[in-house]
């Protein structure tokens, strides 16, 4: 048996064919991650074995010997067709797998979530672009590296995470701490054996921040509604209380005028009047709290306002805080709303008290200040001129510059949750701005705080105030003028009617708007003044006033109320220019307001 040289080329071709089949099996299995026992692999393996056996028989057999090639030659086309089909099928499948892997890689890399694939030993198998951006600094090659070397802080947490979702806060590299939503998914083979885990990290820091901001806004809304509800309650109490005070104080004054000053009861009546004035100040504070006190600018001396507030402030701040007052004796007056200024001073003092939880000293000072040209370089709101200066100094904890810059923001507070509304100093800033002034804050941590308020001084002489000092009840009396009194509170209606009747007026009193209209019609509208409460049972006193003005635009009208909330429509009253008398009023207040209302339009009728 000799070597047949002519068959060597055929043997080489068969050996190459067998090698290609074996290589295809290896690559397909490795890339597709399939077992050896697979349809395509079996066909390729049969083809490879047949090609190898045939090649060996061709080379080893002599030319006269019948070989495996000779025996299988009739079936060669069929064998080549089957093996070729298996080879094409395997390569096509491999191509599709490559395309699927590329598409999957593109999809994973385009995700904003970081994807990290770990094997059973917590070594990195693969990562996407988002994950690689989180690693600072990132190694040139991550595949195969232990997670503990890349993210030491997080590697310890991964071991404690169970499959599913959880949220953790961590700092990756030199970046700020961020909150990530982590989802751990196990990877298993067909037999259920765990090969590793896939960790998906989603940055939810912005979402958490937005949720926190929404929560704060919701808390602020609740706080604002609480303040509004308490304010509405306080305003309602003040309204009813003012009606009672008007009757009590007025009747006490009438009783005093009817007896001798030396009578024993005269002193008791005087004490009733004083108690009513103190109670009126309390209701005034309720209206200030509810922010429903009418804005009535007038020439005032801040020293007088402080003196009237002092007793209330001492009760407010407690016995462990000392208050010292240093007021300039020649302080200029300022055109301000008394209620707003009282609230401003109260808020500043309360803020100073809160800055001293263990007690201390609060100093209140007033003085005249003249600002020359150039002062506005340090304070943008400042303008040259004369100012009344109010200063409130505390010995509290003080504030750093960051807090000072935000101190007037609505709902900003350094107090504990549930303490304070964060609106006190905001309201102070608004009041000062409304009076065309400004406020300066000087504070350092551990050295207390100083709040300085500048209010424009009043240049004109207060002639009206000087003229009123000598006003007598006789000069305020009537001369037979007819007044229609509209008041639903019986005690107030009786007191007002009695006072006006005793001082020269003819009074017709009714309890509601409909009765007032009927009285006007019966008298052919022959009245010199309609004096009406604003809040009435059937309709508003303002509606009555507007109905009267439609018929006679110059008809004298005087409105009164103990509460200037939404029902009283105070803004509309001020815009329409109606005369207004705030309850509780004294006998002198009533007569003066009636006389002014009649005389201010007497020339137009």
C-alpha cells in the first residue's frame, strides 16, 4: 500500500473543511453561550468527523485500495450540502447574535441610568457609558476589576443589598453626595445557577430635591392657612368685642356727665372708661395680628407709640428679658399708620426675644437722623433728608451673613419646626417699605443683632392736631340736623342715638338696610347724614351707601365697623372716599366724625 500523490490535494481540502467546522462550533458556542449538544453543532461535528476520516483514508491508502472516499463518493454531494447548510446556519446565527449584541450595547449605553454587570465574585463584567462617567477617576479598563477597587465605599453596601429596589445616598469619587435608586437583578443560567448580578443606578437626587421643595411649599401653605384662620377668628372676636366696648364705654361716659364729679360712683365710672380703653388696645392688637386693621396714615411721634406698647411688650417677652427704652425727647413726627408701626415694633421685639432663649436685654432707641449726600453709596434705598430712626438691639446668638441676606424672605426661619411662621420680619420689611423707609441689619454670630429702621420725618406742622386740642363737645354738637342711624347691635344703636340726640341732632335709628331704605322713602330723603354700620344682617352698609350715592352723589355718609375684614370691604370704602369711624369709639369720636361728615359735603349740596 503506497501513498497516492494524486489524492493529496483532496485530503488537504477535506482537512481544511473539517477545521472550519470545528472552528465554527467553537466560535458559535462561545459567542452564543450554547452547550455542545446543539442541532447546528451536531451537524457541523458530523461533517468535520467525516471530512477528517476521509482525508486520512485518502492519504494513508494506496491507489488500488478502496477508501472511505471511494465508498462515500456517491453520497458526497449530499454530505457536502448538509455540512454546508450547517455551516451557513451557524455563521448566520453568529452574525445575528453579533448584531443583537451591538444593538443591546447601544441601547444600554444610551441609557441615562448607570448599568453595572457583576459576576459571582463581585468583579466587573461590563458597564455602560453612564456608569463609567460616575467613576472618578476611571481606570482605562474596568472589565475584570474587583468592585472594591473601583468603588470601595459602595462595594461594602452592595453585599448588603437584596434583590429588588432600594435607595441609598453615597458620594462617588469627588462628586457631591447624591441619592440613587438601585435595582439589583440576579443573572442565572438555564439550570438556575447564579452567574452574577446586574445593578442599575438611577440618580433621583433632583426628584428628591423637588419632593422636598414641594413638601416645604405644602408646609408653608398649611402655615399660611393657619395664620389666616387664626387671623379671621381674631378679627371676628375683635368685631364683636368692639361693639360691646362701644356701648360700655359710651354709657359710662354718659353716666359721668350726668353726675357730680365728687360723687363716689364718678371714680368707678372713670375706671370703667380706662378699662374699656385698655380692652380697646387689646382688640387693636388682635386686628393687627389678623392684618385687618385699616391703614390710616397720620402724624405720629414714635415715642408715644412705644409708651403705649411698653406694658404689652413686657407681658409678651416674659420676665427673663429686660427692656430698656431710650427715646429722644425732641423726636420728629412721621406720617405713618399707627397700627402698622405698632405691629412692626412688636415683631422686632419678639424676634429679639426669640434670639435670647436664656434671657437677656433688649434696647429700644429713637433719635433724629439727617442723611447727607453720599450715604446712599452704602445703602441703596437711602436718600438724603431727615429721618426718624428706630433701633432694636438684642444680646442674642446673632446671625452669619448668609442668614442676614435671607432674613426678610417669606417663610424663612432659623427656628425649630413648629415654632414661628417665618413671616414676622417679612411683614416688618413690607411695612417699612410701604412708609418709604428702609431697614438695616447688623449682626455677627455670638454678638447679637441690631435692627435699624429709617422712616421719613414729617416736615409740615400738624395744624389739624393742634386745632383739635381745644375742641369742646359744644362745638361738635348739632343744630337740628336729621341723621339716619343704621346699626344692628342694639346696645350700640341705643348709645349712639342717645348721644346724638342729646347734642342737638334729630335721630331716626333702624337695624338693617331695608328698614333704612323704607325710612328714606317715608321722609322723602330729607336727611342730612346716613350713619351706618358696615356689616349688617340683610345687606352691607356699603351697598346702602352706594345706592344712596346713585341718587345723590353728594349725600353725606358715615360708615363704621369694629372689623375691617373681607366682609367690611375696607379697600372699597377707602377707594370710594366714604367717611369711616373705627369702633370702639368714644363720645367725642362720634360727635367729631358726624360733624366732619356733614360739613365736608355741605358746600356741594
